[in-house]
C-alpha cells in the first residue's frame, strides 16, 4: 500500500513540475509577426559644429540646430 502512495506522490510532483515548466515556456507567436516593440531605432541628428552623428536624446538643441556637446553648442554653427 505504501508503494502506491509513494508512486502517487511522485506522479503528483512530476505533474506539478511539468505544469510549472509549461507555464514558464515562451508562448509561440500567434499568427503573423506583430510590430516590433523593442529596439526602435532612435533618430540620429548631426552636430552642426563638427558633423558627428549622435542619438537625438543625447544631442543639445539650440536655435533649431543640434550639437554633440556643450562646447560646440556654445561655439555655434560655424565659428
Ligand atoms: Zn560637435
């Protein structure tokens, strides 16, 4: 009798682990691939002073121009 109880316990544990694993598995993509949400390309801007390209979020804007750093922003477009 104890053997069967043990067997039932083992099966229950295996079943629980299996269900856990199923839940953690990544879902297969349903249907056509949707719009990519991550890693959207950031717009690049050009420093009006030295011409280096940099992400817009890191650029300094002044008078409608973008600059790579504070020094270039102060020096202006074509100093
Ligand atoms: Zn620059």
